[in-house]
């Protein structure tokens, strides 16, 4: 399962950005999604930096496996999750 968060509509509302990021990460954990695609857009790069800082928070970082910056599209970040299978 893949989740997607596009931040274009809330790029200038600080509290909404953090809330949206927390919600998509929580949803990924709840549904055991394997991938979250976050689209901060290209712009000046400040929103992407903010997303990456959010993902580096200790409590958030403990929830996912790795972050991948899309090398073909600067305005996109992938958050990968790895879930243990039952019986393993």
C-alpha cells in the first residue's frame, strides 16, 4: 500500500504542515503502508528541508525504515516502511 501527501495547498501554513505530516505517518503505521510519497514541490527548497527535519525527529524516525529523495524529481520525497511478516 502506498500513501501520498501533497503539500502544495498548505505550503504557507506552518501548523497544518506538521499536522499533515504527522497524520500521514500515523496512517502509514496504522495501515502498514510500505511507502509514503510526500510532495513538498520544487520552489525554494525550504518546504522540502522542513519535511526532512520533521522526518529526522527521533520519535518519527523510529517509525520508518528509510527516506529516499527522488533523484529525478527534486520536489518529491519517499518514506519507506518495512513491516515484519507474521510468523517470522
